[in-house]
C-alpha cells in the first residue's frame, strides 16, 4: 500500500500540557481509522493539523499551542506548514457560517477549491438521499436546522473526493438523526466500493459506523499510537 501520511516524532502541547508525545506512525492509502480517546485528549486538534496545518486561525483558537516534529504527505511535504498545498476533504466538528449563499454555490466553491468542477448529478443524488433537494437553490442563512447545516457541510466535502483520496471526519454524526446517520454510513460504504483507495481518518464516539476498519488509540504508557481491530455495532443493519 502507498504511504499517504507519516507522523515523525510529533509532540503536541497546549498551555504546557502534553497532549501527545513522540507520535510516529505511517498511514497508508486505503486505511480507514477511527481515533479513540477521552474528551479533551486532543483528537480533533490532531485532525485539524492534518487538514489545516499550523494556520493562524488554529493558533488563535488554541492559545498556547506548540507542535514539533513532522506530518509528511505522500510527497514528503510537511503538513504542519500552512503554506503546504493540500487536497483534503475535511468535515469539521463545527459547521460553516453560510452568510447569504445558496447551497449549490457552496457546493461549487468546495469543488473548485480542490481544482475540479462541480458534479451536479452527484450533488442532486446526495441531496435526494438526505432529503434536502428543495434546499438546493435556497439561500442558506437562517434557513437550516443544526442537522441540515451539518448535512450541507458533509455533502460539500464529499463532492471534493474525485480530487483526493483523503477524507478527514470530525464527529460527522453530530446533530444528525438516526435516519440520516444511517444514510451517511451507507453513502460512505458506496464511496469506498467505488474507490477502494479512499482513506479515512475520523473521530467519533459512535461505534455503529461500519465504514472504518481500524481503531487507533494513544498509549500514554509507551507514548505510541496503537492500531487495533475495530468492531462496529449492528444497529444500522
């Protein structure tokens, strides 16, 4: 399997509190990992470093953040450098503020952001699956519930996948109904079937998700990331 990411001696501290020490592991193309750990342990921060690097916004939100080491992409570029070009489909835990834009416009912006044209047929398919077809040409501001806002965020990121094999998901089921959680799980299984090279790193406390196949935990005794077998519940079956 092709190497997609490599963590080399990564140390993360926040206001002098050590979150991770000496993280070193390789993430391969086609792997689908769920990061597991206690609330506040730094899982979401780890995803943001992969997707965004040490951006100004990240440093402002995490006052006292210090990161050493390297997170290298497949070409050896350090993703901790916000100037490093990257193509990542990143579903953040906090949804976007859409201001006065339409859903289809946001979908177009997302696709163009990774250098591709909007696949409107796929957009229509995803909107139909999640029951949002009537929202396509509506202005989004003040027109979405929390759950619908999360779905728009997810849909626009899934439209990036033709340009990248890396999908980063931070608590993707937050605010979703059971029905739409199942729809998302089914859609992700379809995406993996269509592209076995699709790689996923995610944070979730829901073990009903069946599109990941490994769990990764940080062992504080050995300061190592440890991959373990993942077993999902069957409530989506």
